[in-house]
């Protein structure tokens, strides 16, 4: 295995993380361009009358029944 030295000139400077809301907001602001979602047609919700034939195996139902509710 060949190990090459790190090219520090090509690597972007990394800021020290701070535990403040301002630092978090700044990081989020810098990430906004990476979160862009292309515009597309809106998906209409499926009416309940079209949802049928759903079966849940008994073992899965027991597993879910034994789980804690959110917020317990």
C-alpha cells in the first residue's frame, strides 16, 4: 500500500466546531445549496377508499403491540 502525503493547499480549511446556536445556524446556511430539491409535480394523497387488501402477519402485529408508544 502506498501512502501519499496530504495536500494541505487543496484541502479546504475546517473551522473549529462550537456549541452555539449561531454556529449551527451558520453551518446550516452554508449547507442550503446542497439541500435544493428540484421542483416536480405534487403527489396527491391516496383516498382511504382505495386502500384495501392490507394484511399484517400475526407475529408482526404482536411485535408492534408489544412496543412502547411514542413518548412513553
